[in-house]
C-alpha cells in the first residue's frame, strides 16, 4: 500500500488529469479505453467537461471565510462533502480490489459508494468494506427474478438507496472498444483473441495482478435462476434485452423498501415521470457520454430538471466532474450533490485503493 500511496503523492499527482495519465500508463489499452472512452464521436463526453469550463464564477470578495462545513445529507445518507462515487461497471478490471477498494475509499472519505450491478465482487463484501453508506445500482440484465434476489441480498446487507439506471436500453456504441478487440478478448477464443493480445505484454504489472486474481470473473450479483452467475461477455446482449421502463417502477417500489433514485434523467419530462413513478430523487446523467452521443452536457440539462422538480424530490447530477470547483458549479446550478465516475476510477486504475482518495491530498 505504501508504494501506491507514494505513487499518487504530489507533485506527481496534483489533479485528476494526473491520475488519468498514471492509469493510462498502468492499464492495457482495452481497459483504459473502456474507462476513458465514450460513445460514437464522444461529443457528449467532451461537452460534459467543456460545460464546466465555460461556466465562470461571479465572486464576492472581502468577506471573511469561517471554517467551511461541507457536510450534507443526500437521500438520508450523511456525507462529509457533496460528492458520491458513481457506479462504475466491472471496476475489478481496473484493479483486482475493484469495487471493494472503491467502497472502502469512499467510506474513509466520509461519502457514499454506489455499486453497479455489473460488479466483479459480491455485494456483501463491498458493503462490509465501507464505513459509509452504500447504494445499489440496478440493471435488469438477468430479468426480474435475478433482480429481486439481488435486491433482497442488498437490503439484508444494508444498502440504503436503490439507483435505477434508465439510459441503457442498449450498450453504447463505443468505437474504441471495437478497435481494441474487447469482444474478441472476452470471447475466450484464442484465435480471435490473438491479434489483440500484444497490448497486454506492455503492461506486465497489470497483467500479473489480473492473472493472480484469476482473470475475468462472472458477475456474483447477477444470478440467473437455473444457470448461476452471468458471464461478463453476456452483459451487452442482456442489456439490449432488458430495458427498464416506467412500468417497472411499480414493481420496484414493491420489492425495494428504501428510497429509489432514477439515474439518467436529461429532461423536465423525464423528471416529472420520475416523480410520478414515486422516485425520491433523480440523477441528471448522460452516463458520462457512454450511451447516446449528442445529448446535452449534464450541466446544461440540469436547470430544466431543477425547475420542473421544484424541490419536490432531490436532484443530483454527474458527468464531467473533475475538480472541487466543478462540484461548486453544479450546486450553484441547483444540484444537491454530484456523482463522480472517471475521477475516482482513474485513481483505481492507477494505484488501487490509494488512488481512489489519495491520502496525501489536502482535505
Ligand atoms: C467505466 C465506466 C463504467 C460505468 N458503468 C456504469 C454502470 O454499470 N452503471 C451505471 O449506471 N453507470 C455506469 N457508468 C456511468 C457512471 O455511473 C457515471 O454516470 C459517469 O461516469 C459520470 O461521468 P464522469 O465519468 O465524467 O464522472 C459507468 C462509467 C464508466 C466511466
């Protein structure tokens, strides 16, 4: 661990872009691009960050600043600052400790971690690793029966909030994944894999850790009745066959006793439907530009949603948050808190748990 803490200490790592660079150096192209890339021309991915850069502060100076209290409460979860760790599917690919390390880092920093359905670790282990709140993100990839079993396990384990992602009717068209041979690499067929294998030889540290971890694991939280855990390679097809619709929310409210937050809202219309569906909150999100390209940057979509919601439920946002000042901008525009995805996942890829919340960073 000390080696990793040193690896992410200043001056080598001062901001998220530094973590991104380190992740690129440690991860094979297929893994780094899975994390870093977006859908099609990646316009939305870029716009998410550009929108933050384009928004400027209107400061009031000559004001004494007492100790800042950043604590907040989001859907009943007490947080020490207004940023949660977003669900990042199969984080175990970035580092063997994956979701467990991210949850532990979130807890240590006093914030919440949202576990993706597409997790390489058991949800019980992830919850046990964190001293903070943990939420569960749901896809219906295994059908309703598999989802009900996972939600019951999550409830028993102490997950407090359910985040239902509505923007993944099919897996996004990610051109970098096609170039890197991601599907071929996951096929397990040596002949198909062969042309794409050299990228791993230049990343021996990652490769050794990946092999020691036993390679690609099945999904321990998606148990298909009669078949067992779902294989990672089956996820893309399963996503396409399992769209979450507004009709599903009635059933979800019956099987999940806690608050439900709808992730993937970009318009006032969908915010209204979320309220009608009984949601306690919405997350203004375009999936970090990984799903439908050419949708607006989330910071630009936020005001319409905030206006329609009008304080009836909580509004969170994600997409493009890379700095503390981005969090402040989102809150100024009406969000209660933000989620960060790539910002911590780069750290996970660069240095495991030490990179999620570098202990040497100023707080
Ligand atoms: C590698 C990766 C995997 C993701 N997997 C999921 C997922 O399984 N479920 C989900 O709801 N969102 C997923 N997301 C989207 C994030 O939860 C979040 O909406 C997005 O990362 C926010 O944008 P940012 O990365 O610019 O912070 C993923 C994002 C990344 C980068």
